[in-house]
C-alpha cells in the first residue's frame, strides 16, 4: 500500500528540517529534507532520504559527501525556499545569499553549511540504499558545529516551535511500573 505525500496519515509524523547541502555536477546546492535521522551513536551515522530525480542526489552520488544543517526556528523561510525549487533550474545558493542568508565553508568536506542553524553536521557517504521511490544515503559524521538556536519542527505540513515539555513519569510511578515489568520477566 502507498502512503502518498500530503495524505492525512503522513501528517502524523513529527520531524526536524534538514537543510542538505552538496556540491557536484549541479554546483553548490541546498534542499530541504524532512526525512533525516541519526541512526548510530558510535560511530555517528546520519541518514537522509532523497529522490533520485533530484539534483542533490546527483551531487551526493558523485561527491560522496553531504552537509546537514538542522534548521532553526528562525529559518522557516529558508527551508521553504530550499525545498520549493530545483538546482537543475535555479541557483538556490546565490538566490538565498541575495536574500540575506549566510553560508560558510565546511571544515572537512567541500560543501557550504548554513549559518545560524541549530546544528551543522558534515558527512562522508558510507552507503546508499534504494527504498521505494527514494534513496537513503547513510553518512558517517566527520564534523559538527553546535548552534545556539532551537530546531525547527515540521508536522502536518506546518512549521512548529516547541514550547512546552511533557514531564516524564514521577519516580514513584516509574518504581511501580518497574515492579510490574519485573513480575513479567521471561525465564531464560
């Protein structure tokens, strides 16, 4: 069964916005990517999901590296502009620079990174996995730069700023839960 883009079921997911930067046959490029995730702590590995028809796919496939700038709450417009056009027809980096957005040269790879992001991650491509109509690029983290801004959340086709936390269960409740779990411990 398919879960098409824009379907009410696909709007139940909450994610951050990754601004994927690359450099290759289409030059310096940026795209907004909803499907990004850290998949390993040691070594640090990131996963991004990109359509094969995209300029970013060609850039990453050729260069074997990519940047991920986790968009901050102040970068909602930047995210929309990065995701709303193709580097096959628009020089998005120079257009964004003209609009006042700033980039810096990555330390260990040949891409630009987005200034004022919540987190910047430089990755070397480890593996490519074809899944459905997308390709997962797995990249080993080789450099990071922690920003001070709050990450931008994406849910239901809208941008969000996280405001309220929901507390974890009280210690007493956790102790009771542990007792129930222990009661159902499987015998080896």
